[in-house]
């Protein structure tokens, strides 16, 4: 069972005007391992041009795999992937599953352990993550942020064409951003 929803365009991440969906883009997937690459493609298509695209694709892979391995979604159920742009410079992905016996927790990151590193990786490559009950299941989400230019109050950007477009597949900022502090 799947659903199709609006797809973001590259200008959504760098346009001068506010771009906001009225709701997150969402799609339902079967709780099978074959759905994980489908979910990645769904997120990749929505986040074209987003500086946090690769990090969030990694996170959605982990969260979908966890939904299949650790919740009722993997026992003939489904899970839902959502993508949202809550404000400029922020992208959020969320996976809602059918619930399981344990709460999501980042592991210790022990490289010799057989598991338990996935949510630690999600925590490491995003600005914040968390979970919430979504009766009867649970939603696990992750947000990634990047710097955005904020016009000064006296700057009129309404007539300027947008020059702040991101390259299609690059996590790097545009060339016209001011240089950051030296490392």
C-alpha cells in the first residue's frame, strides 16, 4: 500500500520567499526489507537540492530498518515515512511504525557490538532526533539544519531572482555564501 504526494522542487531550499507545505509529504510502505530502498528513493526525490539530503537519507534507512526489525511493522504491517520543511534551513524526516516492546534509544556506539549503533548514528548526523507515541505505534523523527541567509529589514528581496539555489546532489553550500570562521 503506497500513496503519492507532492514533490518538492530544487527551488524550495534556496528561494527568497517562504516555502512551506501545509502538511508533511507522506508515504506508506509495507513492513518488508524491500521497502527500505523505496523509502530512500522517496526521501531522495523530495530532498533534491537540500544540503542535509545525504544525512537524512542515511537516517531514513536506519529508521525504516528499525521499524521492520523491532516493531509490529515487520510482522506483516506497514510504516509511514514523512518529510517536512518546518522552517527555512530545517528538514525533518519521521517514520511511524506499528509499535514494539521497547523504546528507541541510542546505543553506546560499541564498534564490536552486533547492533545498537543505528540510533547513535542518527544522533551523530542530525541536529536532533526523538520519538513520540502515535497510537497504536510510535513515530521516530530526525531533523537536520543548515545556515540560511536572513535579509536585513531594509533589504528588498521581492524583486531579486533567487540566487540561493543548491546544487542538485551536493551537500555543500552555494559558492556565494560568506566564508565561515577558519577552522
